[in-house]
């Protein structure tokens, strides 16, 4: 419902606002594909998702992603890379190097992979412990060799601060620093963000949540993602749907873009 001026015409400022923020996203969608952490360590390296509770095989997403890149013309393609320094807070190997908060449910000398501890700090910080993975410039941090890299693909590095983990491709887990993905999307007038990659219930799920709350129409391509834990995968899916994201398959994407 628009305000009218004395001539009965729609107020220009309000119309402009609606046009840019609402109408344009419907009549002229601008799409970005964000490929989350399609890196060796999650597929056949130190954090191989096959060794996680869900027992998924990360390699299975490579072909459908490549097919998508061949068949659909996205306006921009982003590749995120989990890119940790060797002393990163998420590595179980480093759990003894930082003091835990008294509320930590697990003691440092008893902590196992996949346990969650609480590190001391202001505020105290929950952290799930992972095997050492995606160390900067290592083989494990490279994109899978068969993944097509679009000529004008844009790389986004995350998890580079040794003290804070970063699941989302938008923000670190404490929301201290952003990766500039949002600025890159905004500068290209992106309205629709399509998500693929690893892992469904960790980095892809966090990225989807931030994408939705940043105002992008957000579409998770389910056959192009694999996860860590079946229960949290289902919870991730339900929470995306509940917050008006879309969960679909790659075969349906060609008709949407
Ligand atoms: C991821 C665990 C730790 C991911 C990154 O990319 O999903 N998972 N770091
Ligand atoms: Zn990581």
C-alpha cells in the first residue's frame, strides 16, 4: 500500500524503496552460487566426513556441483575455504594451549574429537573440537582436484583468526569479523544465494542462516551437500525451512535461475 501525493500518484521515495528491496528481487533475480568448503580434508583428509557419525561421502557432491556449474548461468560463483592457522582454537591438538572456563562440560585432558568445551574469555566461548584440518597452504585445505573452478570464481577465506572458529561464510562464530562476502554480494546486486558444499549441518547450515538473516533469498541444494550428524542435519534443514529458506535438488535449479 503506497502513500499517494496530491495528484494521486504513488510517492516516489516509497516506490523506489519497494522497487529496489522487493519488486526487483522478484522480477529480476540476481543469483550467486556459494560453494562451501569443498576441500580435501572434508572429503578424504583429516576431517573426512565418512568418519563422522552420519558416515556421508563428500566426494559424491563433486559431480552434481560440476553439472550445475556447466548447466546453470549463475551471476557470480563463490568458493569458500576453511583456512586455519596451525594453532587454531578448533583443533583438538591445541586444547591444552588455552584455559577452559569453569563451566566447560569436559576437562581439557579428557577432551575427545567432537566434544564441546568452553574456553575462558569474555564472553566464554563454546567450541566443538575437530581434528586438525584445512591448515593454510596444506593439501587438505585445497579445493578437491575435480571441482570445476569458474574462471571468475571468487574465493572467500574463513577461520583465519587462531582464537575464533568460523562456520558461516559470512561471519565468524562470535560475530567479531565478517569475511566481506556480504559486501561482495551487495556490490553485485545479488538477490538469491544458492548453497552447496560441506558440511551440511556445520558450515553450510551456518551460512544459510546468515544468508537468510542478511535478506537473501536462500536456496540449499540438498544433493550437493553432505553432513556430519543425521539428527543435526535434519534440524538444520527444518530450521532453514522454518525461516523461509528453500531446500531443493540440483535438477530443479535450472528452472529457478
Ligand atoms: C567445517 C568443521 C570444522 C565445515 C569447518 O566446513 O563444515 N566443519 N571446520
Ligand atoms: Zn574448520
